[in-house]
C-alpha cells in the first residue's frame, strides 16, 4: 500500500477521532443549553399566560379562553356569565400598609374566589386589583348565587402582616348573549355593572343594564368637574339639627356637604361622594367641610346661639392620614372652637377595617377632647366586644332601620337592641332619618337619646338655620310632649 495513501487516510481517521471527541465533550453543554432554552421558553409562556403573584390566568389568557367559551356557547345555544370583581379601597391598603401587605391581600382574594366556583369555571386576575370569573352555562339566578357567596366569603376577617382586616368587593355581572356578542363587549358590560355597584355603595353586586353606559358617562362628568369645583369654591355645608328626645332641646347639628354645580344646580352627596372617594379628592373636600363647620359653630357661639356640638363625617382616606390629629388640632386653634364642640363621625365598616390602627387614632382624638360617634350603626359587622373597647360617645342608628320600625318586626328589634346595648355601655344613641310621628313615638318609648330627620328639619344652609331655630325649638318641645328642663338659649 502506498505510503501517501496510508498517511492521507490516517489524517482522516485522526480527524474523525478529534471531531468525535469534540462532540462528546460538547454534548452535555449543548444539552444543558437546550434544557435551559426550554425552561426559558416555559418561563416566558408562564409570564405571557399566568399572573405570577396569584398563579391565576392573566388577562391575555382569560380573554382567549372567554372567546372559546363564547364560541362554544353560541354553537350549543347556551349562556356564559362573567363576574368582574374589584377590591373596594384597595389603593388605601397599598398606600397605608405597603405593597407587601397588598400582595398578601390579592393572594387571599384569589384563594377565596377559587373556593366559590366549580372546577369547570375560570378565575383570573386581569388587572391590579381586578379579578374575573367565567361561569359556563350559567343563568341569571346561578350567577346571582355565586356573587352572593363571593360577597359573604370576602367579608370574613383576613389576617395580613399580623393584623386583622375586613375587606369587601364590588361585582359587576354580564351574560352572553343578552349583554354582548363578543368577549370585549361582555367585558365592557360587566365593567359598567361593576361601576354601578360601586356607585350604590360598594360591597354589593350589580347586573348590567343598558342604562349603565349613561351612568358611566355621568361618573366621568362628575370626576372631571370635581377638581374644578373645589378650586372654585362651589361646595357648601348644610346643617341638620339633632334633637334631645327627652325635652326637645337642640343639642347639635350634623354638617352635610352639598355641591352648588354651575350647570346642574344643587347636588346631594350621593351624586359625588363616591367619585370623590375613588379619586382621592375626598381628602381636600373633607378638610374643607371640617374647617367650614368649625368656623360656623364658633361664629354661632360668638353670636350667642348654642352652645351645641357640630358633627362632621370623616372618610376612610382622611382617617388614614398620618397627620390627621395634628390637622384637626390646627383647625380647632385656627377657628377658635373648643374641642368638646366638635364631634367626628366614622362609619361602622371603617371601624372594623384595622382595629389596632383605628383604636390608636380614636384614642388620640379623644385625648384631643373631641367627641367620637359611629355612623350607620347596624349596617356593618361589628363585634360588641370591640364596641365596648372603642372610646365612642355616640352610636348613630342607620336610617334604613328607622324607616322600617313601624312595620318591620326585625327592623324594630334591631333598633331596640342597639338602644339597649348603647345605654348599658353609657353611650348616647342618635336615630337618623326620623320622618313620621309613629317613628318618633317608637323611639321615645324605647328611650333613644337623640333624633334627627325631616320630621323636624331637612339639612339647611347656615343662614336659614339661624332664623329657623326659634320655631324649631317650639316644634320639638311640642312633639316630645314635654316641658324643657334645661336652662339656656331658646328656652
């Protein structure tokens, strides 16, 4: 065999060995790269389709699966229900307690939602604090039951960062095919219904109705006008008297804000307070009401009218301000009003959100010398054990209970029980919304402390109230059927 041939083929053989060795040496690295690439693709896929915080489907996956459900329902002549949920006041949790606590809350809501639906139903997180639920083949009644179950489950206390909170959600419900033919139209209908639920007071559900679209337009109009209204001084404070049920004397006033809108005329709080809370404008608006009420009460007292206490509502956002106590003290000093002439009202649901924080703030306010009342009592979920610990001077019975006391046995029983509990704890009781003689008689028989409502006077501007007071005093005394025993003004 020629030497050249052997040398030539020997080189090829050695080259093949070198190539094989290189492949064997590089193969594990190549396999590792492929494995990491597959894992990266899987991670990208998860990011594309899944919410990393709650492990629920995200908006993109949800919309695609909703499209599939609608196509299936269209062919089967069936229905699909969409529940859109938003956590009430979630921004407040994030801003005051931190994003870590907010994340824990989102995870807990996701967990509770999954326990409310069937395995074939879909739960997704589609935005910051928004969740969506698809109920396959669901009727109006079935979706109503699920919504009620969700609301009840969400109200259970939740432990976050070593503290106990109570959380509520607002739910909008839309159904295919009656509320939209496609996923985007169904989602818009559910969104409009959810805003309606928020306007109605939150912690409730609302079905889509065609009027919801005009309701959203109205909300946007109010939202755009609020900032201008505050800057232009369009808001006014009205006052509604509170009457001593024992002798008819006028013990105080509740300050209630109204909006003198340049186009719409005088607007009631129900038309703008919800939007003010959602936009955060309730903070400057609430501060304006507080300052105005203190100025007015101080002016009345200098004029020899009174003395009585003026009650001012505090919103949850105001109550969360770190400098709330200092702000109130500053306004009292600025207006020259004594602290005992001011009563601050918080709602029952506010009081139960974060018990430790609320207790701390209430004690600081009591130390300042102001009075504290819990408004809308009976509509929330308070524990009587917590009630006796709160430094509370007054309970205000919600007008929804007062309205029914003459014809609803359960409503009458609730009012009677609240009065008895308050008296046993040494707390005054104010019944709101008294409009009828029969309601007043019931409250008198059950030893309610104070009443307010249209039976005596609607909320009126301060200039009208000054001239109204003498006649109101006589009317109240006559209505109570008692002679006044207190000495002082207007007696």
